[in-house]
């Protein structure tokens, strides 16, 4: 009986073989992302292979269950928020670790500095050293502990030139170990998938010794229980056992947003859906979204509402997702977006695939910006519908695919206007609010 829970890599953007990260942070490039990511994984590979340099020309303890990092666009956005402050002062996130570096720019080609920053964060271990067991027992090792944390699986980094001072930040998920906890497990890097035991159905890259995460298996996780204010993991999809019977197992992690839906998802997953939707709506409202039809930018939105999360919509989305039918539902009172993933290919993101319809296909907006299915942007339109106030989503692991469904309280009506065009927030007062955040009207 399958009791493990699918890790929602389906909600995360990670790099593909062509390094097309599809991130929406226009302050960075895929080339820069590559520099950060490859350097971090090269250093982690040294731990798995026993070749990482430590203090006094010694080698750091070799590590097992060290996982390859994937790029995460949401973490990149958090890193960008950090460097945009032009300060080294950090307010840490509950489930990820932020590391920051400042250096004076004295070159016209800063690209080598991106790779060097990761190395500098790592190299504190050469001056501070590690015990024979790699325990985090020295605050000066904090940046190394974040990057070398064996159970970390995702990273996002960003940079900003602040009047000649280059600020760089990386955000690493999962969160670095607490004081006196292991940074990674001592042992040998993987040679076969069975060596990778933190995440169920993990794979092994025997050439590097690094594990590649599958989905989270609570039974295999040995981390201490999280405090009430700390998110544990982003895992949380109810699964279908291979034998054909259906089980619902409550995912780990807090469910304060929807306590009655604890068997469906976690707050970490809900916030990924919510933040991604509002990030896209904010970019659209401020005129930052490319319109693929015209190669220009989609027109701004004057009364785009900031979405809130709806637990009832999540429940109805889950009710359809668990039917495991590769077709749209006829759920009354909502508009629906749906996306399926092969179980063997989790490096895709439903939310961003829906939104990409406007950047790849585009549409003619004219003066009315009306929705017609023939335009081929139905999923985007439901996400961009300016009068929609709330939505909820769910994902379910079926026998052959992962079914991701979002239900929106409004929108997607043939012949109706997707959003009212004009300067961001200009018409917020017409819907009863004067509060504007990042181009969104806050009710």
C-alpha cells in the first residue's frame, strides 16, 4: 500500500536539458542562472565523491544522500527581493535559507563574480573546518551549511548593482540545518538508486554521486519534527496505490490555511499556487508580460484583483483531480484549468504552462480585450480574469499521471472582457478599494 506523498515538483520550475529556465525575473538571464547552479552542484558533487577541500589541506568527510539542486524561479524571486534592498541584512524565510554577499564592482564583466560568489560562500569550510562528522556547530559555517545541506533540492539566486556595489543572494530549499544538526550524512556518494533514501523513487547519477529527488517519503525522513512556525517540506499530494485501491493520507506540514482539507494539500503548496498566480497577475497589470502575437507587451490592467486562496475551490478541484480522468470537469460555478504530467517527468509547472499561452501564442487585445476560445489562450485568460477574487488548486497522483486542477471563482466567459485595460490600479476605487500592491487591487 503506497503511503508516500508526491513531491510537487509539478509546481516548481526547474531547469531543462536546454537550460530554458522559463523564469519571469527579467533582471537575470539563463546564462547567469547556469553559472550559479552549475557551480553549486559541482561543489556538492565533491562532497559526494569525497574530494571537497577542508581546513589545513584535509578533505571534508565524504557524504551520502547528497541531492542535486534544481533551479527554482520562486526562490530566484525571493533572492531578487533581497538584493533589491541593497543590504546584507536578511530576514530568513521559514522553509529556506538566504545567503548574501556584497562586493565592489571593479570590472566591466561581472559574469565570473556569480560563480565566484558561490565558491566564496562554500570556501568558509576551508578556514573553519569540519568535524569528522559534518555537524553545523559553528556560525561561521552558515553559508557552507546552506549550500552543502544534503537534503536541499532547490536553489534560486539573483544579483543587483547598487551604485557600484554588487549584491548577490541565493535562496536554498530545504532550510539549512539547525545548530548541532548534521549538514549532510557521512558516507559514500550514490552508485545505484537504492543509495538515495530521503525521497521516494529517487534516482542516482552514478557519475557524480549525487541523488536526484523523487517525491517525499515521510517514513524515510529523519529530520526532527518542525516547530509550529517552520514549514517542513513542500510535499503534499494524495496518492493512488498501484494495487488499484484508493487511499488518502494527510500530507506533512502545516494546514492552517485550510484545516478541513488537511488530507488534500499543505500550506506550502497552497502558497506556491497563490504566489505564482499573483506574481503573474502583477506582472500583467504593470505591463511586464510579453504578448506573443505582437512581440510587444500585453496592455496594463487597471483593476486587477489580488487573489486570495479558497478552500472550497480547492476541495472541488481535488474532487475532480482524484477521478484521474484526462478531461475537463463540468463543475458548476467555477472556471477550471487542468494540467497532467507523466509520473516520470516532473520538471514542469502547470501554473506557468497555462500562463505561457499569452507569451507564446499571444492575442489581439484591441479596445475591449474580450475572451474567445478560438484564440487558444483559455488557461491564461482564467488566470488573468481581473474580477476573479479567489481560487483553489489540488494535485493528485494517478496511476499513470499527476492530475493538477485549479478552480476559479469566476472568469472564462465567452465574449466577456478578460480585464479592463489602463494604468495599474487606476480603477481600484470602482471595486471598493484604494489599496494597491504591485499593480494589484487589494480588497
